[in-house]
C-alpha cells in the first residue's frame, strides 16, 4: 500500500474544529482509506465463498460520525504535545 500522502497538521485540525469546510474535507480525505476498511463487510455467497464489499451506508455513517466528533477534539492537549516537539 502506498504511504499516506496527505498529512494533518495542527493548523488544519484547529480550522476543522472551528468548522471550516476545506479543513473538514481534508480530515475526511485523510481518513478515507480507514473508513473504507471499517465499512468493508464479508458476505457469504451461496457456494460458500466469502465476498468482501463496502457497505456504503455504513461508510456514510462513519464519515458523519467523524464529522460530528471533530468539534470535541482535545485541541489544547494537541497544542501542548506540539509544543514539546
């Protein structure tokens, strides 16, 4: 798997917590592969084989939940950690 090209810096996270659309989209893009992984389910076929599919409804629910939780991100804690580095 290719290494993640998109990174989330503290500024982007701060702006996402404030509700800025471009930053929220960047957060969703950053976690897109992980969301797909979480939304992938196995369906047993009549012949006994197992097929993996992405449950699109579950994928949407996970993305929406992420967007709902972004305002609760512990920003002060993250700033303290960033200051240590």
